[in-house]
DNA sequence: CACCTTATGACAACGTCATTGACGTGTGAA
DNA sequence: TTCACACGTCAATGACGTTGTCATAAGGTG
């Protein structure tokens, strides 16, 4: 078994499966995302993916080296969907905000997949395009290369970190998800003021706040601090 | 099978295993962390944990309902270790910085476990103590309850998000980890200036920057923005 | 010290998982 | 029309989490 996987470009014979489906990397990726969206991350197994495709599970290994290879393809697909149709407006702050929220949104749309994919560096086309776009926004804003790179790093990892964190919450089974929310209402709501005065004093706000994502606010904080560091008179000369 | 797990408090008979080990929740948690540190997250299986303990795998189910229950215990243990020995100094900014870096450090020390645990809300003792401490720092700094809660949320989730992200990188098998670093040097280093001008212009800095964690810088940005929002004359009156 | 209850460790089994080697069939080129 | 081989299928392997059952030793009781 030298190499089971044939590069997509040089595929010629496309034999349909017993159930009449013609396989391809794209079809497998799409089906995997759909599967994960419908039945959760734990439904993403080679066997079930095979069933969903109408093919023998082992057929997938003709297109992906292993499940990790498939996972990287899912990750890059998500990045691609986040970027789809985006154009810079020239307002660096609005552009960064939009990119950040798009990444977050794209991952929330497939929480189960995001959970698996957010931590990976794919180095594939969609990813490099995104990196180029963000660096472009920062450098056009007037940041010198070293600062632009530092801000890029903080910005991207903040977005991905929150995306993964929030995806994880959404990815929990419905019951566990409700239980998690309950913790803030019940558990934290009942802590006595003498042992936990600050929690007791803010319990209602806490319960309300922890229901949403902390990302939009954290993103604003980051953008604010970055703006304060822009070289030139009071943030942008032109 | 009403309930297999007996609460730790009311355990009396501690029968040693065939290999002479006396089990307990704490011993199991410690062993699990050691296992994960030595052999990676994928080594954390009930069967191998049993072997590492010198016990039959099924004995673990006398102490934890299932692997998820065990995972939450690991998560709370990590939070506890991060907090261990911390005392507020009265300087809110230094205190938050210290807490943030401690969380990050504690999780990096057990990347494999962090990866599994960072997204969970345990609601257990160590966690509530940490929440109380952070809210205390913010309220003593002068933030009114609603703002304190918002900042708390952004601060904690940013810390956990980065912790998980950076842990994921450390958690990769050594080979994949080296490959990931290589992507920035080789892959991104070779992109032509006409298709990816901004990457090409910053490639060396990019390769150097992406080698470290983006967290410390992102944390400074957050603290800076938060300081600017402190009520009172130019951030803190006293 | 002997008895009894039962907590708790051990064993065996089930169904599912990713992965792989061997097989044979239908495709597309010649 | 032929023919090589790409690729779908089959079967098997070893590891996984979890559970029902059994048996034994710990520890309270007298």
C-alpha cells in the first residue's frame, strides 16, 4: 500500500458507489459539515460519514489520508466560508471588527466542527488569503511591520480562541448546555454574601452576562487599545 | 444499578487493588494529569488510566460517573493549581495581569488536559473561588457592578480561549508541532510578493512572532483598554 | 475475636471506533 | 474491443467506553 490517496487534480475514473453516489473531496467535506451540524461532533465518525455518503466507510480513505487530514480540510473550509464575499472598506477599525465577527460567526454556525478545527494551522489557500487580508488592513492603517505582526497575532488568536470557546458551549448536548446555564443562575446565585460577597453582589448581572458571548466586548477593547497605539497624531493622519 | 459512585465524604472501606494501591478521587485525578502530561491527551483512556493506577479499568467507575465527570474534576484541579498561593496586592492592573498569566501558565503546564478542560464550567469550589477573586479585584478598583461583570467575562474568556489555543499547539505530537512551525517559515516565507504582498513584506517578523504565544500582548491590550474605561479622573482617583 | 453486611475491586462481555490488506469490478484510454 | 488499474467493497484487527455480575475483604457490631 504505497499511497491510497490520489490527488484530486489527477482523478479520472469516478466510479459511483453501490448506491450511485459519485464521491469527491468536496462532497465528503460538505457531507461531514452537514453531519456535524445535524448530529453533533460525536456523530463525525468514518463509519457514519460513510453511511451518510452512501458508501463504504473505507472509501473515504481514498480521498483523505486519515481523519486528521479530513479535519484540516474542514478547518480550511470554515475559514473560506468566513471570508466569502468580504471586501476592505478602507476604515481599518471597521474592517477588523467585521473580519473578527465573521470568523466568530462562521465558527458558531458549525460549532461542532469549529471545536475540532479552530486550533489548527492549515497553511492552505483560504488561510493564507485571510492572513494576507488582515495584514493588509493593518499596514494600510499605518502600522509598521513589527507592530502590525504583533497586532495580527493578538487579533487572530483572540478571535479563534473565543470562537473555539463559544463553539464548545454550543457543542454540548442540549441537556448539558442547559445545565451549564443553570450553574450561573442557581449555583452562583445562591452563594452567601459572607463567603462570596462579590459574586453575591453581582449575581443577577453575572447570570445575564454569562448567557452571551464575551467576544464582541473583548473585541472592542482590543480595537480600542490598538487604536491608541496607532502612530501619528491621535490615531491616523490622513 | 442504582448508583455506582459513592460520594468521597462517606467512603469508609478502602480496599486496596490487587496490586496494592488504595484508590481515591484525588489519586485518580493526579494520575490522570500525570498520564496526560507524559503520554499526551490521547493516552487518557479509562483502560490506560486503570493500568497506570494498578487497578481494573472498571474500578474508576466507582469514583466517577463517566469520563466526562472525571474531566470536570481535572478542569477544577487545574483552576485550583492556577490560583494556589495567590493574594491580591491592591494594584488592580497588576493583580489581573498576574491572574491571567497564572491561568495561562497552569494550563500550559498540562496542555493535553487543558485542551479537554478549558471549555468547561465546573461550578465547583476552585472555580467559584477564582470568580470571586477576579470580581473582587475589579470592584475594589472602582468598577460598578455591570461594568465589572462585563470586564470579568471578557477577561476570563480571553484567558481561557488563549489557554486552550496555545495548549492545543503544545498538545500536538512533536512531529506535527515542528511541521506547524515550519509552515510559517517555509510556506508563508515563500509566498510571492505579487499575490501576497503584505505577507511577503513581513515574513521574517511573522515567522518569529508566531513562534510565541499572542496572549501576553493581547492581555496588555485588554488591560490598557479597561484602564481607559475606569470611572473617575483619568483612571483611579486615590 | 467472630460474624455479617456491603463497599468495592475484578472479570467478562457488548457494541462502536479508526484503520488496513485483499479483492474484484467498472472506467476510460488505447 | 481490449486492458490496466483506480477505486469501491469486504472482512478483520485491536482499542475504546461502559455495564452486569461476581467474590472478597474491610470495618462495624456483639
